[in-house]
């Protein structure tokens, strides 16, 4: 079953730049998909449209049966609750501990204390950071901070995890650790993962589905893709 369908989508920014042209895609539930392409090819724009940070100027973006392009602004929280988002720069709250960072969103939606604890510890265990729950972000390596950000994104067991260049600030060793964490989440929780990256080594090693963009156009969609072989 498709979790996501992108139909005839165009995104033209107010300054006149067209970031995405007539894009059509379907992404199956449970898949792990890379979005690849050079800088400015439209990767972030596509990810942002999936979580309704940006709206397409044409077309439909169906996520879990709902056209997120048509959603009213005040209803956006309904889809955000079902997805986790991970950014290149972690975006942790510096004055909160690891535990508090991961617990924060659950507390905001009024989850019971026991449930918060159970979910937070499970998420931190899944990313291999259960031993650092009382540390603050600045006491962690970049790779560890990104693992906290991933724990925060999966703590409510979303169906979809969107990652925009999650390894962009990390060295190759830490990047591979992050990829192992994401791969395990995909396999064990069945979470659909969409990850934008321009890291060839990662894409070639993981052998996942690949959506290749060039100047806003879809140039390739492969089941087991590599970076080098794509026409980008
Ligand atoms: P990528 O993530 O592949 O680097 P982006 O989606 O960030 O690509 O950008 C695609 C194109 O859209 C680029 O030409 C970029 O300059 C332009 N763009 C991105 N965001 C905006 C914005 N908020 N306003 C205007 N143009 C933008």
C-alpha cells in the first residue's frame, strides 16, 4: 500500500524560482527511500512539502490518504503528529537533558508520566543512548546529538520519518552509525523512512530505493539504487 503519493506537483517560490516541476511519485508503506541530487536540485523542498512546511503551487501530496497540500494551517498538527522529522543540525533544546528533550513533545500533548517514561526509554534504547539520559546536548558528540534527535522523532512511533541531510554534519564513521540506527528503526518498527542526502558513499552502501532529482525534475526512481549510476 502507498503511504505517499505525489501527483503532478510543482513548487514555484515567490521569487520566481521553480524548485520542483511536475513531480509524480508513490512511496510504499514500510520502505526506506533516499532522495538524492546535487545542491539546489529540490530535495529539501520535496521534504518540506511532505510535512507541509511548504505548499505546492500545483498538484496533490497525499500522505496516509490525506492531501496535505489542501490542509488548513490550523490542522497541520494532525499530520505532524504522525511523522517525525530529523534535520542536519539536530535542533535540540540546549537547556534540557537528553531525557527531557525526547520527552518534551509527549508532555506537551498531555501523555501520562508513566507512558512518557516508557516511550522515552524505549526510543533512547533504540538509538543506543540509554546510558546518557541525564547528559545535556553540549556534553555529547555530534553523532550522539543526532541520535537524540532521532529518538525524539520516533518517540511517538510515527508512521513516517523524514530526514533532511541527517549526516551532513558528521564524519563517515558517525554517519554510518546513524544509518545503522535508521535502518534498524525501519526494519524493527516498520517506520517508512525518507532521507534526503548527497552522500554518495552512504547511498551506495545501503542499497535502498533511490529517487534522484536534478534541477527540480525527477530523473530516476530505482528499487535498489546507487548514487554513481544515477543520471544526475
Ligand atoms: P536542495 O535541498 O536539493 O539543495 P532546495 O529544495 O533547497 O534544494 O532548493 C531548490 C531550489 O529552490 C533552489 O534553486 C533554491 O535556491 C530554491 N529555494 C529553496 N528554498 C527557497 C525559498 N524559501 N525561497 C526561494 N527559493 C528557494
